C-alpha cells in the first residue's frame, strides 16, 4: 500500500488526475474502473480538465463502474448511471459502447452479473480501479462480511449505508436496499487500485483499513493484499493514522524514477 497524504481533497484529486492522465497517455485504450459518491467528483473534474484543456483523449478508453441500485432506471435522479453521465461522461469524448455500468433493471440479475464479469475479462481486465470507501469500510457496495473472493453479484445494503446515501434521494424517497456490485475479488484483479478518502468522517475507516487487521468486517482492508494499492487522503481523513509522518516522508522523498 502506498499512502499519499495531501493537504486538501483538491490537491489529492489533482494527484489522482495525474495518475489517470499518465495511464491514458501511455495506454490510450486503458480500462478504468470507476466509482460514485461525493469523493471522486473532484477527480472527475480533474479528468475533464485534462480532456478539455490538455486534449487528453478518452475515445479509446473503456470503463466499468463498480455498482448500481437495483430497481432504478438509468435516468432516475439518484441512479449511478445518471451520476456518471452528469459528473464525467457528458464532458468526455468516450464512446457509449465503451461505458459499462451494472443495469439496475436487469431481469436476470445473476446472468447480468456473469456477463459483466465476462465483459471485464474480454476488455483485458481493469488497469486502474478508482475507489472510495464507505464509513463502514465498504468498497463499491461490498458491505462488512463480504467475501474477499466475491464477484459481481446482488448485495443487500447495511442500515448505515442506507442512511449515508439518503442524501442523494429526495425526502421521503426510499434508498433501494438491493444493489449490484463488483465483488472484492473482482476489484482485487485490477492492476492498480486508487482509493480516495477525504474528510474527518472517513478517518476511522481509513485507519482501520490501512493499519488495522485484515478482516471481512472491514472490506477495504483487503487492499492490504493488493500489489499496487494507492490510498490518497487529505489531512482530515489521515488524522487517525499512526504512521502518517512516515507516509508523508516516503512520498516526499521518492526517487525521481518512482514518481508519477
Ligand atoms: C457509495 C458507493 C461507494 C462509495 C461510498 C462512499 O456507497 N457505492 O463506491 O465509496 O458510497 O461515498 P462518499 O464518497 O459519498 O462518501
């Protein structure tokens, strides 16, 4: 694990934007795994800037999103389809057929999940998976006790996640309890995992995930087993890490050949 601590979410997102841009410059047909939630919005703004101001070309890029709510149509205001279009895809020159998000209205959920896994394989696997982390440690919608070997499948949300995500729904509207999410096993096969966490509300989950025991009760801790997991934090999210000074020194003193 590499822990990158920046002063603000904006600076952390700029570091992430450079990592994504470098990958796409080097490999124009890169396969990106993408996440939703408030956290990656600033990263997506950086990616849009790379495209509009520096001409970064996304026309050959393929994407796979982590998850979607079951029962929400693509145009529902709280669907992850809508979120991704509004926060990223509408501003990039990606081809529609290269964008993949689980279908919340799939009739055959099991078959759809298997086809989603197959599409990732056919695309050559995910080069870089963007991740956030839930306050209960979930990745995608892999709630506590999710198997580290899990694949894309249906999951039931924890009450904590329902409450956390209520803000994306209108008052009185129920957050769907069932979702489709890539599994932890799917996520672990990405060549690089880039997890962002910002704000004090994530400090406990980050400390447990990075420095705590590896446990299915803290799904994010599976990244301790990943060969290239980079965790980008602001000061607030890093505030409960015991070895924060060490991580800062390491990042600030990287040999040039190791920088990105
Ligand atoms: C949702 C998403 C996760 C995301 C999490 C945190 O539950 N399924 O992928 O990491 O929210 O969201 P936020 O970034 O808004 O804190």
